């Protein structure tokens, strides 16, 4: 089955983003997806906007990034609005969007959750998106 996949990576925390992308890449290759588009953006808040502009061009999306709690309520607003927007876009357009956006209390938690050898949130997001497309090899 030939599918068009787009991976959007927020690079606000470059080390974490790189780990998330490694995990997603590993799963996509394992599932036989050889070609897919990678789009990089500064932060997670921009991911839903990017997806909304290109949603008709792809069969599925994988959203990767990280939001770490700071000293203000900013964390809650960014996390909630981004994840709500991804769900809205997915339902409205009947397209899977694998959510690999980590929300953590500190950088140490984010590093564990993004690491493909530990929690592999990037790989989990790829699996989620592909499972909706019923891609199994």
C-alpha cells in the first residue's frame, strides 16, 4: 500500500526532537514506509497550523515535539491548545495524526520519554498513525 506520510518536528528542544525523529523513522522503515516528508518548525504550537495547510496532501501525519513545564501557566496553554487542535484536525478531516508531543515536568523526563531505547514516544506516535491506516507488515 502506497501512503503519503508527513512528519512535523518542532525543534525547540533539538536533542529531544532528534530522539523523537529517530524513533519515528525506525518504525516507518520497519513498516515498509520508504519515503515520507519531514517538516521542521520552531515550536509545537505551530504544528497544527502547518498540518491544516497541507492536510489534503497526505494520508497521515506524525507530530513530534516537546513542551516542558516552566514557572508560569504557559505550559498548560500551549500543551492543551496544541493537542486539542491536533485532535480537531484529525476528526474533522478523518486523517490520523500520531501525537508524539511530549509534555513533561522537566527535561530529564522528556529525555527518557523521547529516547527510542527507553520510552520511544516518537515510535509510538508513528505506530498510532499507521495503525489507523491499517498498515501492518
